[in-house]
């Protein structure tokens, strides 16, 4: 989807070149503020709350009491599969493959390392046994294509795969389930919908107590989780498409809800894609940038994202230029950042003045 297919609203007081400049979405993130491991109790994470102009620090366990009876909370129930394979070349050299999506039986799009040394037709091994073969190497891809690999058997992922933690997490996670939401259902994502990692049974019990309903959608998180914006002009960035699905019953609940609360940016992209296209399932490459006219999501709970990322651009589009104040407040208040970090709860700004 191209941005110009969607309605836009006027941005006041800011030159278009300013909000299109990637440097407008940069901030200083000290390395020691990047959370390297999850907290023992999911919902004990800090929550920076900005609702009705009020800024507070709470815990995710307080989320049910921060919402309103009648709100509809929407979560992404996709499940991370063991997509990272650490292998060897015939020469003995190290190689790593990150499986992205099965494009046909046994054949996956993938990211490769070392990307420029691996060749089409080359086999990669584990313990002397062939694990996969390159159908298309990085150097044989044309623009818009990804490398392709063919697995030697259906059991490869189960036998050799590892949950692919983001590259900025340097510490080994003892329990891989902490990089899954407690409601994860269908395998297919290569990264967790991280805002949902904070939700536990205590939070869901609170939703029931407050008559707050929960609905599930599915978006298989793909390559753009790992892909930074490389152009200095954000409009030149291209999103890879991801599979999504929303049941007709869920969509009717969303359409009739008093307020829709999205748990994570993947939920935002899923719901806004349905609203824009009227298609309940398919693929979306929706790229939300300033000026986007949100149709569905009213409130968003999300983690703190990396500088110069498409996710941060989405937050700026939803909340406005004062996102910087939130991020600085979080840094000053010892919040933990990125996938295993803390979260914020924000309302959509319907009258953004940049």
C-alpha cells in the first residue's frame, strides 16, 4: 500500500520536509537503557501513562483500572517460531540463516550471514548433515527480492532452530517462552509482538473484573522488525508485506466498540489495514507516517522503540511531536527500553499541531 492511498489530515506549523526527515525521529538511547532480559513478573513493568493530558507512572498490572468499562482490548496472537539456524558451510566456515516466511512447501524467504559470501546452490550443514540449500543467494536477488532456502526436511526447525531474539539483546534468555505472549497461538512470526509480553493472568483477570473485553487478531511479524529506515527521507522507505487475519466476528466487535485499545503497533497496522482496504485477511505493507488518518485505534499500549525506526514514526503519527517529551521523561525516570523493556499507554491525538 502506498501512503497516498489513505486520507491525510493537515499538519499545522511544521514544514513537510521537517517531518519527512529521518533525523526528526532520532534520539539518544544509551546502551545501558536497553533491557537485556525480561522481568520475572510480566505485568510488573513500568507503564508511562498519557491519557487526557495527564502524565503518570504506573505498572502494567494497573492497566485494567486505567481503561474504561466497555473498552475493547485487541491483541496479536501470532507466535514466534524457531527461525534462527546456526550452521556451517562445507568449508567449515560459520553461516547463519534467519527464516522469514514459507513461500511454498519447504522453501523459505530468509536473511543470510555472511550474506555476500554464500552462493546459490550452496548447502549448509549441522553436525555433518545437510540442513538446507540456497535456492537464491543474496547476491542473486534483484531489488525487492529476498534470498530463498530449501530445508532438507520438515524437522529442521524443530531440531536446530532457535527463537530469534533481536540483535541488540546480547544476553541469553533462560526461558524462550518469555519471548512469547501467554496467548500466542499460530507459529509464523520472526519477532514477538512485544507490547503483549507484559500481559499476564493478573491483567486478564482485571479486564474481566472491569467488564473490558479482549479480542484477538493475527499479524505475522516479519523482516521490518529488523530493517532500519536507511533513507534520509522517510517517505522513501519501503515496508515488506506481512500476513494478517481478522475474523468477521472480531471485526464486528471492533466496529461497535466504544473505544479500541491496541496492544502493540502490529495491532494498529492490522486494524488500520482492514479499515483502509475492507479486506479481513491478506497481506499488508501499510506504512504509517505523519498525516495518516487513523480510523480504528483510539488508545495504544506499546514499548519504547529504536531511534529512526518505522515503529517510532508510527508513534509520532499517532501521538504527535510531543512523543519526544514522553521518551525523554522515560529516560529520565529509568525506564527500560526496547523488546524486554517497559511500556507506555497513549491516546490518539486527533488535533496534532507539529
